[in-house]
């Protein structure tokens, strides 16, 4: 099993205070990895580092064998990242997905078809022309996810993706994500405060900004990092 991310001696500080300390961590390629822990455990901070939108205050992160500080645009485009409170532009749900495709140079004649397919794939059951400002929190997350999936990322980073979804929508999204990992080989990293995330192959448990030994509450998850 090859490494997707390798972290060594990583410390992230905000205003001089260490909020995340990861002595060593390997996240494998082509697996579903769950980051679990309570609010404030450091999950979102770790996701931002994995998304390469921040650099650590100390230590080194390697993505696909390349030092994070040396990763170029082409490699960055392999990563899709959806924040817990995703930012959507003015316009419709469809406009937001179309814009991502346009910025990535997809031919105009293909954009609408790909955007609509992505919205359908994530289970967005609302009129795609509905203004983004009128969408619920769960709908906004689905639009942001569709915007990522339309670009065919190899790595998908999701911050608390189920927070605003009802039971049916959550199950539908879980099924989609499982297919993406098992059938398409996407590498998936999800943050969750649910410590019994049964679908994950790997679990990284965080508390107080540090990895901790996770209790064996999940008989399905294969590995626990400490």
C-alpha cells in the first residue's frame, strides 16, 4: 500500500499557539481515512494542511512523494477539498459547478452536461437553477461536493460532510463515497466527530491537537494510528 501523505514532525501554530502536533503520520492512497475527535481536536486544521492551502509552522508534509512547499499547480489540482461551511458564489447551484469547470479549462460544450451529472451524482434533489443564497446548509455542501467531483479529483478531503444532512441523504452520500473509493480508487479523507465511523478503512483519532490511541469501538475500521 503506497503512501499518499507523509507527515513528519508537523506543528501548526496560530498566533504563536500550537493547535496541532503530529510527530508522524502516513495516510495511504486509495483508502477511506476518517479523522475523528471532538470539536477543537484539530481535524479541520489537519485537513487544511492536507489540502495544501496552509503550510505547517514546523515539520514536513509530502504529498505523492513531493514536499508540500514544492507541489505545483498540476499536482494540487488532483486534490478536491470541501470545507465544513463551503463558500458558494452568487448565482445558481448549477452556476457554481459550471464555474469550477470553466476555471479548469473544460470545453464550454461539455460543462453543462458534466455539471448536471455531478449534481445528480451527489443527490442534489433541488432545481439546479435555484439561487445559491436560498440553499440550506446540507444543499450547499452537496453543491460544493459536486463542484469538486465534476473535476474528477484523485484525492477528496471532506470536513464534516454529513453535519447538515438527514438520515436518507447521509446514507445516499455514504454509498456514493464508498463507490468512489472502492470502484474508482479515489483517496478519501473525512473529518468526523463520530468515533464509530464504520465505513472507514483507516482511523486517525485526534484529541487536543494530537494523535491519540483510538478505542476499538469500530470493528470494521482496519487500522488505528497513535
